[in-house]
């Protein structure tokens, strides 16, 4: 994509689909349909643009069957146990998850044959009976009995050379003859234009979705596609089309199953994939500070409900940074929330924290997942502020994240656009850092007692910003009172 200003002032936008050399050759009379290009014009800045995209995603992109269903809170096992699967232990994790208010329990990578690390097993989509000697049913039933949905991880398009599938079908690789395919995370890609490979993958997914009460698939794709070839021809576009066909076939056979699009985190996030999936795993970088920026980037095009955002362990696995439960909880709050850790190993205090933010998310979920998202202007770059305002403007939630130490001695103002100018709102702090009152001698009075202001005042004058420590956050709620 290219966006530019010409010398005479006209704006130019140029966009194209990138095909590989020789991939597409049109014979006389043939035509080509490119992928969709989505564009929006806004005369109200980038917030206006995001409102168009979010509205379009909600009305025309997302599969509509699940629109009315509140998005269940997840517990995903990956960062809790990685490849170390013991069904008894996993059931204990599920029990504790349900106690905290989790609504969907997902077993991530590591459950299938030969998968004890990331060097082997991809392609062998059969339950590892050495890890699950009594089968998977007892785990699924345990999860269901606790009132939770059950989800399972797959990475269907991928194959490790150390797998029975590769040993039997080395020709199923997406590759170019004579070119030595490089690995990515020790794995290779399966050629989905090969009908036998395609049918095998469908059969395996269909088997699991038919044999167990699975409500959700985490569909991963953990490497780039390099030099894709089929019958001597470049095959990037066709591979993608066949991937859509595989997802479509799975959905047609199992219409009640929801699918997450994951690709080492955020590698496959776009509107075409979202027509057939329900949410994205935003990033494998689950550090709350980094997530503030990552989630902000995503907010330009995608509404919060499709953005998987999980509370991770206090000691972040990807950056080794530590964050309080308040900062992690509030950062995960404005998306499709989940927990990404082993609850069995957590302290009582942490568990109470998870429970608290799960409750808060459940209370705010109807607003967050239907309202309008605003990225607010700040007087200081060290603040990042977002608001979600209900479509009827009767309520709003505002999150102030303090990313770094304040730049200025004066804290500036919190101005909230998008409210009903003539209405009066009651404004209250809902959640704050535990040391909030020790940071300075006196925080703005409204943070203690709440206050009532008109929508116009909120937008034009605003509230005095509180003082926060770096890497903490504050949640505010507004309710129309007249
Ligand atoms: C990717 C995903 C993770 C996890 C692992 C499993 O990295 O983004 O969430 O599922 O794969 O291997």
C-alpha cells in the first residue's frame, strides 16, 4: 500500500495484492478477483475512522450466529503448563478456573502424539495416550460439569519432519522442487492444494469435534510461508484460499464451534479471516505494558470483543518484567478477556485479583463489546487513555494507563469526547492502584468522592488528571443521571 500527496495537493492511495512471480497468468477472457480492499473516509479524525471499521466488523464481517452471546472468559493453559500435560493436574486447573469465574477452558499445544516440545509432532492429530491414558472425555466432562465450555488447540496447516505424518507423506510439504525449505519454529507447511492432505486435515478436525464436546478451536499458524509451490507453480494465493476452504468446511460441519485465529499471536489478523473466525490472539507478548501499545494499535481497525487479552503471570514470560495484578487486570479488561497461567500455582492474593477482574469484566462486558471506542488525546505522552461509550451515550468506561513517569509537573486534564453534551454524568473511580493515595499528598477530589459534570464540560474542560506511578492504571465509570 502506498499513500502520498502529489505536488498539486491531491492525495493518492495505491493498493495491490501481492502475488508471487508466475502465480497468476490470465488466459484470454479470464478474470481475477483480488482480495477486498477496505477503506474509510473520516472527517472526525482517526476515532471516526475506527468507528466506521468497528461498525463494519460488527455488522458485516463477524459471523452473526454468536452476536448475542456474551464472550466467555477464557483460561488458556499455554503459559501455565506449556507441553507438560497431566490430565489430573489439568482438571485441578479447571476446578480452580471455574472457582474464579472462568467460562471457557482451553487446552493448548502439547496434547497430541509426539508433542513434548516444539520440534516434533505437528501433523499427528491423535490424542497422546501416554499423557492421557484415560482419554480426553473425562477432562472435557469435568470442564463441562464445572459449567465451562471446552476448547482445544490445533495448528492444522503445519507439519514437523519428526512426525508420522511426514514420514508417511513427505510429498505433502508446500515447497518448490529442488529448493531446500527453511524451517520456522522447526516446522514446515502442508500443501493444502493436495486433496489428500486437505481431506486428512478435515477428517482429523472433524473427528475431534464430533467425538468431544468442543466449543472452541484455537487455530494456530506459527511460521511464515516461504517459496510456496504446487505442481511447479507459485502457490501463495491458492494456499490461502484453501485454508479458507478448510475453515469453511469445518464450520459448515460444526456450526456451533467458535474459532480463534492465532498465528504466533497476531500473525493472521485481517477482515477476511474474521468472516469465518471469532477472535484473535493478539500477541504472544503478554507483558501488560507492551500490551497497552499493541492493543492500541489493534484498536484502529478492530473492536475490543475480537481482541484476545489475557491476564498473565505477575512475572511476564516474554519480557521478564513484573506488573501488579491491578495493571495486568485493567490492561486485559478492554478486550475479550482471559487468564493465561496456571491457577494452581498462584497465591491466594493473586487468585483474588483474577476473580476481581473477571467480575469487573463481566459487569462491563456488555458495554465494552458493543460501545464506541475512543482513543483520547492526552496532555502527556506518558498517559494512554481510552474510553468506551455506549451507543446511546448513557454510560462509559475510561481507562487511564500510565505508561512511564509523567513528563510534566502538572498532570494536565482528562477530556472525554463523544458524550451527550447536554446530559449530566455521575463520574466515579471504579478501580485504582493499591498505593493510589500514597503517591502524592492529595489526589484530585473527584477521585475520592466522584462528581457530576455535563457531557460538554467533560469534553471541553475535563477533569484534573490524578497522579499515577509508571505502569499502573485507573478505571473510571460514567453514568448519565439526567
Ligand atoms: C503460538 C501461540 C501461543 C501458543 C503456542 C503453542 O505461539 O501464539 O499462544 O498456542 O503457539 O505452541
